[in-house]
C-alpha cells in the first residue's frame, strides 16, 4: 500500500473516530487524579501487592474499599481496579500509582465537592495505615532503580522494553510520574477546540508545576514530570504539527510514531505508518497504537488535557474552573485564542524548565488566568458557584506569587 493510501485510510479513521463533532450541546468536564503511594516510614514506593512487605496499596484498599462498598474487579488485561458506588473508578498505573477517575459531569462545583469527599478520607486512612499518597508530579525521593514495574501485562512489558532501548525518561514516566488530567467535551468544532487547548498547555504546565525535585535533589526543572514526558520519545509526545489542520496533524503524528509493540526481522522498531505500508496495520493494532501516544492533549471523542502535574485535593478546583471557563465560555475562548501563540517545542521545554520564571510565559499565564476565571463566572452557578471561582482564583494567585515553592505539596 502506498504512503498516500495509508494516510487517507487512517485520516478517515482519525476524523470520524477522534475528531467527530459532538452531537449534543452538553458541556461536561471530568478529571483523572493520580497519586504516588509511598511508605511513610521509609519514603520508598509502596508495593501494590504485599509479597515481601507487610504494607501494600491493595492490602490497604481492599478493607477500606469494602467498608465503602467499592467493588474490586479485574480489567481485560488482568489489572485490579475498584468501582465506587457513584460509578467512579480507582485504577493503577504501572509503577503502582493510584488514580481516581471521575465520571464526566456538567457541574464543576459538584465534581469538586465529590472529589474532596472521596480523597480527603482516603488520604487520612492511608496515612493511618502507613502510606502517604503524595500529590506531586514525580517521586521526589527515589531513583527509577527503586521502582519496579508493578503491573506486568504484555502491554507494559512491551512499553518497558521499548523505552529501555531509547533512554530513562520513558520508564520514569510509566513508574514515577503522576498527573492531573482534565477531560472536556469535543464540541461542534473539535479540531478548533483541540488546537486551542494544545496551545494552552505550556501555560497550564507552568501555572501548576509541582515536581521540581527528583531522587532527593533539585532537578533543575519546575516540572520534572513534564520534562520526562517531553523527552521520553519525541515521535509520540508534544503538540503535533502546529502548522497543519488538526486531523491531518494528528494522523501524521500517529503514523510517524514508532509502534512499540513489535520489531522487524532485524529487531528494529518501525513507525506505524511503515508497518501499514507493508500491509501490517490492522484496525486493532491501530487502536492499540493510539493508546501509546502521549500528546499534550489527546483526542478520544472527548479531549483529554494531560499537561498538569498532580495537585493536592484542595487545589483541584483551580484547573477545573480554569479549563471550564477557557473551553466552554465563547468569549473566553476567543480571547485566549487571540492571546496565545502556537505551542512549539521550545515553548513546551521552557514551560517545563522555567515555569513562571520565564517572563513571557508568566505574562501570558497571568492574562489567561483572568480570562479563564471570568469565563468560568459567566458559565453561571449551575456550572460553578461563585465561591468556587474565588477558591480557584486564590489557588492560581498563590501559585503565580510563589513559583519557587512548586513541588513542595504533599
């Protein structure tokens, strides 16, 4: 199959599967909140299952969850997870990171309130059991050598093998990082919304940078988590092709990314597009390949913003309010589009390294916060009450005033 034919085939899939216009006018928002379980006594990563250590994450969560009517289940790949009575999920990342996945809702206030009601008692109970659930973008104490792969599915073993072949950042990302991911609806013009959100990501990284320390030392970055993501594999990260329309950009991005699940007869990894040109790119392989891409904003029918470090529960209302305002208030979206330039490699790297110490980034971030919070207020109290807009303003104002302390929240 020719490269042009391959592109046309998968561009159609991207357009219809990832960037399809929304059929209704709902404006929902959801969040995935990752935390790093650490043994309080030693500051070592808490094992997911207690084979050689008396304290483990599952050993704590099973009785804790049973008391709250959580249901433990297994994914198709054998990984444990819990379903909460409200339909939310508690899942795990390859290094044992714990993740609370909310359902999408139309009210930021209700979402923030329910998150607090789950996270605060969970963290207290974990602490009583000898586990600190750290809300930081990366493990601040341990080197990767102290963090084994804890979910050993075929997928994660293959990812590890691939990342080991190109450098340390990939396995650090898998096993030591934690993020706050915000998902919004695609809207009637998902390509336009995706591009705007992608261009906002350097400023979101800078505002919410929370991972300056790694392996017991200052990393030299305001967000070392972002640096790990930026450097794990340039073929599958960043903001794809800023110069191209969104569907074309994402198709080229996905086809050019190496397929980490297989090697050719010489033992070399190849771009997915190369495999497809050889007639070896099935729909199932393509679907799985898309899940191994790590852009700043991932299109999935909805849009998943992945640029924010893990944050403590009391700060989570801020990215929710900010992104709701910038996404769903038409005036704020227009103002933001006028303000922000296209996000390129240099801007993303500066955001990770310097954060708000970069004067240009700080200036635009300050304006974006004001635009976003005004937009959130205009959405009305059915979406976010005035007190939560004020709370978000307090969090962002505090972060803008003291970027040097980012990375100290537990």
